């Protein structure tokens, strides 16, 4: 299975702690190779084979909204 890059637009993040919480949640998903969050752009860039639905659920479970 090929690795894909997924960009998620995330609302509600306001600080470095928010950024780290989202990155940690995304990196915990099976199939995720890397996840980095850009607080200024309000985006997460995820590389791997995890489904978009799983990524969205992880972000929402952390308390933020994917738009």
C-alpha cells in the first residue's frame, strides 16, 4: 500500500500545547508515519496509510474541529 499525504484544516488550536496534543493523537494512529501541525496555517500534514476518517476522529477526540 502506498503512503499518502493528507492535509487537515483544524479549527480551535491556539497554542503550542494544542499543536502537540494534535500531533501526538495523530502519530498514535496505526499507519501514520509522520504528522506535523502548523499552528499558523491551522493545518496538519499527515503521511502514511491511515484513513482520513481515522485522522479526523483523532483530532476531534482531542477537542478540535476538522473543517
